[in-house]
């Protein structure tokens, strides 16, 4: 049995009030506290049966409805975190609940359980507030390709810029959440991907707190959160590398380093080259790491720039912000080579970033393996291209003239 209690507390956005609930064992001190972090387009009410099960086995359970979700919504605006910094605001709201429950049950082991988008919020929490929980359970988590995440965030940000962050885009939704259901054909409903249990799917679709489409602002914030998690991945891989290297620190250090890279790669399903490139990102100065988190510096150019001396990296960060220009792979490689030759200076950096990008720097390359995730192995290259162009044309037709045909000033801003 379990005792349920609902309560509220102020959101860290200074505007809204977060709804929260807790399920407690009927007798005795809890074995541990489990804080559930729910996913997108759902709410804590969906976890009632699971929470009561845990409480019946001696665990205290709690969770809040995120901004734009469930009973936290009082203004009718669902699927919206806020005008800016929404991802960090929701993460801070999760932290506030953890602190409140910690005060209620001091010294009791504490765990986070994040599902789907909640797993990404949980991983963000773990990065920002390390050591504040005893463990975490991640359900339905993953990490999308960095290029796809960057492209998705760019699309959502562009639409938010012209339509407002609270605008709902059927295109953005179809390319993100809508794409999940395509993997379960033939489909019975629009949400077959939620569960193999048809009863669960039907209850989800009948739940008024689960039928909304997230805003472009929320997609922008969520994809920004994925970029942040990816940047923290560099530190995780470096720590694994150092630990394995020290464990076998005998004999040839170069050979030990190579074997350590291979071990880290095997543990994380990555090639040795990819592991090395992620580890190099740890050499970026804080200003450039922030630039990556803000989506102004992509992965490959960042790897090149990480090999540049720190004093020049700092000015590269200043120039990126001042010029509002993200360096291409070719430009980043030149910066690295000039630094190696002791020919790099603030004027040279500004000059390179002011240049109009060459055609080869503007080419977009998407591998067949990446496209198969969306189209399957049966689709021909022509079919895939036609579908991509159709989606882009559909998006273009929905945009105001100033977005469909950007002026030169806007091109510079990009």
C-alpha cells in the first residue's frame, strides 16, 4: 500500500508553480527515495501504478510535472518550457525537488529515474550537479548523431525566430517525435511507438495531458540539451581513458595509450579515431566549450581548434561571437596549421572567419547509414532525395517570405 500526497513549489523561472506528487510507504522509514523524471508530452500521473508498486516495496517515490506539462500548466500553454534557457530551468526544478525530498528524508539513499526526454534531463542533472544523488536509472535514452541534432536545433530556432518560441510546427514534430512511429509499420495508431501494450497506447491517446504537440521552443531547448550532453561526453571518455591507462601503466606508454583508446572504444561502441577526437575536445578553453553548447561551433571544426594553443583559442571564441560566424572545417584546419607554424594572430583569426566560405565548405554530406535510420534499407538514393526535397519544399511553403528568401544580412548572421 502507499500514501499519496500532492504539493507545489515555485519554479526556478520565477513565474510558474510546479505541481509535484509523492508516494510513500504506509509504514517505516523508506529504503530509498526514487525521483521520477518524466518524458515529453506526458506527466507524473502516468506513473501512478508504478510509483504505488515501488512504495509498496518500501521506496518513497516523487516527481514533478515539468514546465508546459500536466498540472503545472495553468495558462493553457502546453509543450513550452519558456522564452529562453528552458532546458536549464527544468533541470533546476528537478534539483529543487531533490533538495526538498532530501530535507524530508535526510541520509536516505536517493536515486533519479529518467524516462525518454526525462533521461536526457537526468543526464543533464548528473553533469551539472555531480555527487548529489546515489545513483540513476536511465530508461529509453540514447544519443542522436551530432549533425542531425544540430540541423534539428537550427530548424527549430529559425522557426522560433520568425513565429515565436511558442509556435507549434507540424513539420518539426513529424521529423522528430513523428518519425518514431514509422519504425512500427503497419501501425494501429499515431502512438504505437509508446508501448507494445495496446491498452497503454490507448490510455495515452485518451489522456488530455498527452495529446498536445510540443512547441518549436521546446524542441529547440531539448536539442540544445542533447548538444550539452554530447559535449560532456568528451569528459566521460577522457576519464575512462585515463583510468584504463593507469590500470595498465607498465612498459611502453604509447602502446598503453593505444590499447586504452581501443578499450574505451569497445566499451562505448566507437572507433579509436572517434574516441580520440572526443578526448581532444577536453582541450578547448571554457569559452569555446560554451560556444559548442550554444550551437555556434560544430563538432569537427571544434576538434581541429582544440589543437590550437589556448591563448589563440580564447581569441577565436571572441571572433566567433563578434563576427557571428561559425568556422567551417576548412577554416578550422587552417587555424590549426597556422598556429603550428607560429603564424596565428588576432588579425589573422578575424580575417579567416570573415571570409566567405568556399563551396566545398558549404556542402552537406549525409551518409547512407544515417539515411537508413529514416528510410530503411529498401529505399533507393533517388527515393530518399525526392522525399527530403518534398519535406524541405513543404517547410519552405509554410514560412513567411523573409524566411523563405533570407537577405544578405541574415546570411551573415547564420
